[in-house]
């Protein structure tokens, strides 16, 4: 079967790669002065079609280590303790702020979590900090470089995993990884070594020869994350990287990230899974409706905003929708969820001493038996709900004033 990447002249003809990927790799600049590069913007997918001959010409820029360092060495900012300093960064869409004057610092070799509900401004913030979106106002210093004037230098030193897929659906996994390393000008022998490493670490042996179009959502996500470790970087942005991953693969990824941080990598990490943030992050910023609500360590956030307690209980019968519905209507209950795996109910409340007798009364009324009940330790999720709820209430008060 002929190689689908090759044209009649035996070259890699019409190689499809993500526009954002080319910008971030430094292969083209943000003004898109592409000269002889064949460009085709797909209607529903930002991508470039780049002839292999042109791609080779774009390799004039030495890969990442343009300061004379030996291959494989990490370039660090010895003069600064911070990997990133953000000052009053904002992004408006019309007159509505998607990100509203956010300020924070990220230390080197830190995992900085960025948490918030859907639409809070997490992805917009990442797009600005990775130079993919211009801020409306404010600024930032990333790895010692100014966000507004030194975007190319920033892009040479960072890795980015966005939420959407951005690789050629017609290539197999191994070739897709190889092409990504080529874009970043990783030498051929080093590419092979690193590809073998990430295939092993991310458990991709079984589907390394499969076309990416045939992969499951979780497998495609593994490829998306793994390929960032083909090239060197000082700062990695991860926008919900574990979406679609099963628990075993998710934990393996988080452990690998921890290992890389111990070796000097800095990570900016967004997630909807609060247990992930608690397991991985050194500090967490909570964002809601474009504004930073709190920044602290997971333990301090739980301590400061964990006044609401959690009561967990199980029923001998497994579940009772009637009991759950009645309990949710109680004035002392803030939230009630049932774990689909264990069947346990978790009640968030500020008055566990009142809720526990109420649970027994409702169980008797609905002819079910409580098999176990206890007051659980406050989790980061409890604190997160408290912070976001308080912020929503404060905004409502401001609007009414």
C-alpha cells in the first residue's frame, strides 16, 4: 500500500498539522508570513497543509537550545525564581470579560492548579499565556520573557496540551509522534528514543501502528499528551489533560507528571476532577466568571473553606430515590450526591448533628435501612463548592446594591 503522506514526487505532500502547533513550535511566526508554504485553512478545523520541502526549510531555527547548550540540556531562567508572573490580565469579548484582571505568580518546578466551573475563563487564560490569544489588557512575564513583545521566545520554551485534538487523523500514532518531533526540530535519533519512551510510559504499545482516526477518545488523549514530551520545555500547560482517560491511565499520567516536576518542569494545570488537583498541585487558583476567587495550597483551602462537613451513609437496599429527594429538600442540606461505584450517599451540610437524625427518620419512613453512616473529612471539592457559592452570593449582593 503506498504511503498516504507521499505525493507523486515521493515527498511528504500535504502534511496536515495544527495551526496552533506550528505557531507554538516556532516553525512559523504569529504574523503567518509563510512565503512558499502551501496554506489551506479547513472550514471546521484550524490546520495548515505544509509541503515537506517547505517544512525542511523551516528548520533553520535550532531546536529550543539556541544558546549553545548541549542537546538534551534544559534551558532555565537562572535570574528568576518565578516561571510566570501574571498582572491584571484580561480578555474581553465585546464588552463582556471572559477573563477579568487576573493576577498570580507561578514558581519554578511547581504544579499550579487552575480550577473553575465551565465557562469560568480557564481555557481563555491558557490561550493568552501561550500567545495564542491577545490579551485585551494587562500583561505577563513567562520564563523571563514579556508576553506581548517576546511571544516567539516564549513559544520555544513551552509545551501545550489543549482540549481539542490537533493531529493528522490519517497518520498512525508512531508517525504522528515523529512528525510532531520533526516540527520541533528534534534530531532524528533523539526523536526515536523519546517516542519509544512515551509509548512505553503512556501504555500505547497496542495501538502505536493504528491510524489516529481509529482510536478511542481516551487513546487520542494519550497521544495528545504524550507528544509534548517529545520536545524539551521548561513550562507545560495542560488544559484538562485527563478527560476520557480511565482511572489507571489517569493515575499513571499524574505520577509521570510528578516525576517530571521533580526533574525541574513547571506545570500549569486545569481540571474538573478535584481529586486530581489535590493529588498533583502544589497551589491552586480558583477562578469563577473570569475572576480569581482564591489562591492557596489544597490543604489551606480545605482548612479555610471547609466549614461545611460531609456526612456519608449507605443503605442496605443500595439506594432510595424517595429518601434522597426528601433529604435534598431539607434546609440543612447544601448538596447530596451518590457515588455510582460504591453506592454511598454524600451529604454536604453545616449541621451534621441535625442531618444524621434526619437521615434515620427518613430511612424509617421510606422502609429502608442505614447500614453505615459517618462524618467524612472535608475534601477539596467541598471547599471548592463553598468558595464558588460564596463568590456567586457576593456578586449577587453587588448587583443588588
